[in-house]
C-alpha cells in the first residue's frame, strides 16, 4: 500500500512538473548536460556510435540512408518547424502578428537582433572563408529556453513582456526559415523539386476543397518531406509548407490547425527539442586546444549571441520608442527591456541547428568550436538576462 501511494505521488508530481511553463526548458538543459557528460566519459564511444548508426528506409528503388544524427536533424526538426509554421500562421491570421501596430516594435527589435550579431561574427571571422559559413549561427533565439528563463521569475513578469519576447522569437524563426532556404541549400535537384511542388499543389487543392482531416495533409507532407530532402533544399522547410495549408477555421468549432498544434506542442517541447539537444550538444573536450576554445568561430558565436543580440535588440527597441514609432510594452521599464534583449541571446537549439547546416559541407571540422560558442554565449545571455530582470521586476506581482 505505501508503495502504491508513493507511486501515485510520483506520477502526480511528474504531471505537475510537465504542466510548468519552464518544464520544456529544464528537460532541454538536462538533455544537453547529459550529452556533455557522456561525451567526456568512457561512454563517449557508445554515444558517438549510436549517433552514427546508419538507418535506411527504402521503397523499391527510392530510399533514404542517413546516420541517426541526420535523421534527428532532418526528420525530427521538420516536426519542430511544422509546429513553428502552425504558430506563425495562427499569429498572422488572428494573433500578435495580425495588427501592424502590434508588430512594429518586436519586428524592429528582431531585425536588430539579426543584423548586429551577424556583423559581430563577420568582423571576427572576416579573414576565414570556412569560418564565415557560420555567420547566421548567432542570429537565432531559442524560444523554449527563453520562455523557460522568464517562467523562473513567475508572475512578476508582465504579460506584455512575454508577448514581446515571443513575437521577437517568431520573427527570428521566420528569418531562420529564409536563411536556411537561401543560404544553406545546395546541389539542387530539379526533379525532386518538381515532385515536392506537386505535393504542394495537392495541399492547396485539399485546402480549397475544405478538407478537414489532418491525415490527408500529414500523409502528403511526408511525401513532400522526402522529395525536399532529396532536392538539396533543407528538409525541415517541408514542415513550414505543410503548416501553411492546414485549415485554421472550419464549419464547426473544431480547428484542425489548433488541434494539431495542441497535439504537437508537448511532443516537441518534451521530445523533439531535448532529443535534438542530446544529439548535438555532446562536446568531447579531449584534445580540444585553446586555439579551438579561443578561435574566431567560437569567439564570433559567443560575442554574437551575448554582445550582438543585446546591442541589436535593445538598440532598435530604444530607437523605435525614442522616435515615437512604437511604445514601450505596458508595465515595462528600460531595465526590463534590456533584460529581454539579453535573453534573446539564448540561441541554443536553433543556433546549433543552423551551425550544423553551416559547417556540414566542411566535414563539420568546426563542430567543437560551434558547440562551445553556442553553449557559452547562451549561458551568459540567459544568466545575465535573468539577473537583470530579477533586479528590475517588482518584488511581488501586481
């Protein structure tokens, strides 16, 4: 009987934990730390062996063969971008991005947070042609981590600041989609692109006919993903394409888009992103020299995230408010906005993902430098942002 009661208590505590806003971020951190530990113990061989395990899926003469790491980066992250696409569509149609007056400030802040980190990275790596491939790495913001940091401050954080940060991250995700499509796609296959285009036409027809069944869109989406993967365009973009055609409204109260978003959110927060972090954060420090730790790639990423993000986001925010283009979010102060700008420097999973694309064609020789820069820059940004907000927010919620 005591064992049964203890089991129920553990289950109840676990359910309560998963309901926390910060739970996804905390699981993400745990997965990253576990990867770091495994990569620097005698289990490193097992860790690398699992990630390099070759998995093949074939249908007649058509097949895909990739190591597990790339199945995670190309496959699971397509599910993440499907969720991002659903959120973007909902926000554009009826949310924070539906009104120009609501999006001016976060859009300008996101623009500053894109341009300045890229310039910081460029300045440090301008003499290194291979290193320059990573210019987009410090431009990203990890919304899961960022919101987890805010949630640690509880109800003291005004709702307007959460909306401001979330909207900046949405624009960051949109910029990441464009960057991946334009700069990190290569060796394009016209045949596969035409096949993927045929799938998009099917999605369009399904949408125009008012088809509400998610299975029709998702099955078509799997075929689009396969052909996009074969085309040379990064496969995660298939998630965005599918999301664009899933109906938001229907004849009754049921919304296919909201329903799928509700289903995917816990899977992405507690599964996809932690698995991605576990697979990509494992840095082996064996043989890592000071040249790697202090090299231009790691330094450019670290300073881009920690310095470039805060200067870009806060600078553009201050400029827009100072010129009267936009107003400060309700209940916020300059110190609070600076704290938000710092938190935008938490790039983690998105920065690692863009970095894996940036350096994969060079044999990923910059893997250690990438991970050191991303983890160090994200940690400094997150801690500094939390500290500034902790000191500037009211001691009790209004």
